[in-house]
């Protein structure tokens, strides 16, 4: 499906605007082969980048999160598991 062949509902458009720069950065890292997630699959890159956001928020508001990346990795693995169950990811 071509991204130009469908329109986004208002909620999705709002999220695209809010997170678009981060998505562009992540996709550019993968395309150019540079950055933390350059060698990751799409699902893995999305999962671990999203988990980094969660971890950063927790480190600012739950200081125990600063001691280990355990919660970040648990969040990433949970997201990755959900993405693997969803059968709509494009083939790599």
C-alpha cells in the first residue's frame, strides 16, 4: 500500500505530526546504515526506539529506572512481541 493512497483520520494525523520527526530520524538511520538502530529490522528498531522513550520518561519520574536498562528491555521485548504477532509488517 502506498502511503499516498489513503488519508489519515484526525487522531492518526495528530500522532504523525507529533512523532513524525522521530519516525523520519529512525527511518533515515536504517536507510543510511548509521545510528543505534541501523542494523535492526523495522520491528526491532521501532520497538527499541519506543522503549527508549518510555525509559527516558521513567528515569525522569521514577529514579529507580536510572539504575538499569531492565525496564527498557522489557518494554522493547513486549512491543516486539506484539509487532511479531501483527501480520501487517512489510517484508524485509
